[in-house]
């Protein structure tokens, strides 16, 4: 009787957890008030502190994750803020996710949504847990499953996220070696897939998803999984004379994880942080226009910024989040300037295939944004004096993207799709010259998805058994662990990683001391935490989860009134 009661209690407990998670996730995607949104996020994040709850959290979200633009931002924030799971917990997570992919009684293969969601889960976890814990996630079954999806699945979205997951697992050296040595040759799979995508370029089915997949396959062949052999070349690389492109998006003036096309005009972010990038050219006066073709419908901030605009991917700051830039976000229909936002552009969010036009008149200090040729209204993001002051140092076209967003920028190299016929303007591409040195640097830029480096002194340890993985720091996976954190007594961290943390990554307990595991490594006295220490944990962009925009009556009195609509154009104040 007692075992039966325990079984019933376990079933009820699990059912209760699943019900709570589903309810919290559903509320998360429907809440409008900022405080309620934060409460729902914190409730889900709190479940990461206990093993069974964290496993349930991952598996339930894999069931309910939707294509809604905010969903991936919420997921990245939750995983990024969660306590780090142990190797054992990570292995259990992978086992549960693999179970979801098994065929059912009435279904020969799992639903497309489940295949996509599980791949997204693996990609986010692999990036968050790159290193030792990632090895526990990436079993042979996971490797074979993702390679099979990439090779054989008919849905471009499944293939896309299977490839992204493989890239993220490949950030850890031994995982990458497992991928490259698998029975299914990833180089051949990617080459065949790329050839297939080129042959179907005229198809009108899933055109934007296929464009994303083609871009990522081409990127992976040239960067992440480069075999060193000849590959199928992208026809787009030869059809455009790159010497006629005088303005590009500049990966040397950007955060670290952008994927860029060889011509520097197509960009994508597959990192879970809020990535930002500036163009190579800035302007100080005049009237200017450029366009952005959206291939996805998520959170993207499109506008202008000076060199002083701060890019903070870990803090979630990008274009418009400080005094040195302004941007339009058509996913949430808001405008950003001076770090505050106001409603703009109506109630219908943008979608893949939409074209955003950005018009700026520096002399008048005004900006107009267009969506598929429709004028969304004139705004004054800053007062005229501040606007002109910023322009003195050069205003650069600039963009910030959340995870899995992609777009193509046109500075006038090609004909504009929706030129503002009633306004005079100049094309950036016609009035600047890109230096040969900078052009070559951009086009030769190497992949940021490099494997985690391992010191030569530890290489032999990596080539032995799985038990020897305990000989490396649990965070960087490159130095010997020699520090015990107090008061929780969790260990497995090297000196440098321990210095950077003020919360234990395993239990989120505040760190009061750091003591050596033995007297040979460090002096016996504990190192007290400095108030200036920073947490190793990052967070998803705050701008990516702030809904709705800050109400005008709650702004600080010293803030410059931002983005005042031109009422004469009928724009909502």
C-alpha cells in the first residue's frame, strides 16, 4: 500500500508541476503589464533550482513553445537566468527530450512543432552550458537525431534549427569532433542541401524560411564546419560586384556573434544575447534613406547610432537604449530613444517579407519610418540641438536583433523597393567609399563559433576517460578546478572563473567566500567578495522583454521627451 501511495503522490506532484508550468508559460505570452510579466518569468526561473522541476520545465516548454516572436526571447531569458544543471541532470534532460521525439501509437514521427522545439531547446542549452556539461547533453543519439533531421526532414524550419543546434554543440571541441567523425558526413549533407536549395530558388513555398536555411548552410560550410575542401559557391557571391558596395554592416564594429554574408549586407543573430551592429559609414548632415528586408518577424531595433552608443548584449542594451541612438521595433510597434520607448506604427506587427524604410533629415532633426511604403509618421527622437550634436560625430545605420532574427540591408546598391517618392534624399552607397583594407577585413572575417580552447597541458586529460572531465573547471573547461565557494561549498571552479562570480552558478546562493581546495594552489585565507564583482550569469536583453513600453507619465523629469509624433500626419500620440 505504501509503495502505491508514493507512486500516486509522484504522479500527482508531476501533474501539478506540469499544470503550473503550462499556466505560467501561457500567461507569460499574454500579459501586458510589466510587473505581471516579471512575476511570471521569476516563477518559471525559480523552478530551475530543483532538479525534477527543472527537467519538467524544459520538457513542458518543448511542448508549448510557439512561433510567436516573443516566445524565443522568453525561453532564452529563462534558460540564461536558470541555475546551472549538473551533468547528471543534463543527461536526464536529453533523455526526456529524446523520448518526446519517439513515434507514438498513431504517428510515425513526432509533430513538426516538437521536432523544432526540441532542436531549439538543445541549441539554447548547448550555448548556455558549453563545456563539460554540454558533453553530457550531446549523446550519440542526439548527434544522430540532429544529423538525420538536417539530411532528411522536409521542413526547412526543422532543418534550420537542427543545424543551429549542431553549431552550438560544436562550440565544445569534443562535441565538434563527434559531429565531424559521425557516420553521416555533415559536409556532404550540407553540400547536397545547399545544391537542393539553389535548384528550388524559384519556389514560392516557404521562401523566407528557405532563404534563412540557405544562408545558415552556406555560413556553416564556410565557417563552423569548414572541411578545408572546395564547396558549392553561393551564386549570390558572384552575381554582385562587391567593389560597387561602398557601405556594409561592419562586424568589426559590432557585438561578437553575428553571421554576415560575404557582401556584408545580409545579417543574422543565432546567439541568445541581444546583438548589435553598426554600418561602416556615418553621416553628419543631409537627408538619407535606406531599407531593410525582414526575413523573420521577431524583435529587431532598426535605426541610427553614433560610435558612442553602447552595445551591451548581456545587459540587453542596443540601438535606442541610451542617448546616442534611436530605433524602430515593428514587432512590438514601439520607438526607442534615450533608453525609453513610445508606441509607434499602429497595432499590427511586422512579418517576414516586410520592408522597413528609414528616412532621416539631420538638418530638421526628424526621422520617418516606412513599412512596405506606408509612412508611419514623422518623429523627433531628440530635441534639435541634441540631434545635431550627435550628428557631428557621425550617425551610422545600426541594428539590434534578438535570437534567430535575419534581415537584408540595402543602402542603395540595389533599387529600393519602396522609395519615398515625395521626399528628397541621398543614397549612402553613392556618397562614401569603402577602403580596400576594411572591405577585405569584413569579407575575410572568420567564424565566431570557434571551439572552446583547451590548454596544451590539459589536452592529454581530455583524450582519456569521461571520469577525467572532473579535472577541468566547470565554467571555462580549460583550467584546473581549485576553488570551493562559501557558504554553499560547491566546488569545481578555477581561480579566474571564481573571481567573476558573485552568485554560485549551481544554487544561486550569494558567495561570501572563496577558499582553495588545497594549500598548494592559493593562500588559505578566503577571498572576500568585492562589491564591484560581476556575475558570470548574463540575461536576455531587457528591451526584449519589456512589455508594454514605458508609459509617458512614469518617465524621469530629466529625460528628454522622446519621439514626439507629428500629429498632423494622424499618428497616435
